[in-house]
C-alpha cells in the first residue's frame, strides 16, 4: 500500500476499545479526530504521550477534537493502562494489526542490531469528513498534545 499523505481519505476501521465496545472511525463523522499510534501500553515514551493527551484533554475536546490511541495491545492491557493513568479517551486494541497496516505504521524496526516488526509512533489528524489533514511523523512524546494544538491553530 502507498504511504498515506495529507489530503488522502483516512482508512476506515472498526475495532474494540479498552471497554470491549466496538468503535469505528465513522462514529466520529463531523469531528476532528486525533488518531495516534503508539508501540506499547505502560512504557516510558507511550506513557508520556498518553499523559500529555490526558493533561490537555479538556482543551482538546473543548475545541471539538476527539482523541483515539491505537496499539496492538489487548483490551485488558488498555484497560489497565487507562486505569493506572486515568486516561479519559478511547484506546483501540488492534491485536490483528489491521489498523496499523492500513495506516502504514506496522514497520520493521531495529533495536541494538535486532530487526523486528512493530508500531511506528505516528499521529494522524483527520477532519470531520474523514480526510487526513496532517500526519506527525516525529512525535514529541512529552508534548504530543501541544504539538497537535500548534498544528491545528
């Protein structure tokens, strides 16, 4: 699949959230969605990123934005992550990796010379019609929500 770019239609999806509820991108029609992909629940960078969105959540929803986190972790893992850090937004369990693959974030990674497949940290800002407005490739985990707000100004 070709790499997604701003102006492309965002791939639709339906998957379960941390509460076992089915969530579809189409559920958010008319709202700007901040769809962020992260490698793993309860790891340092992913926790910093989630907490940044948590800490600015009221400001984001006050401006009409929806925040959705996606990783290949299970619903149970997401629920523990949500509870531990009081995360107020939807976390999608993409255990099948279908959403990761559709968005082009399931990639070969390299750590200490060992190659493996994993999720590339990336944020997609999607308008109310389902069009990608912006893709953030270099996510500043500790300031991820401010990074989004700066773009949306």
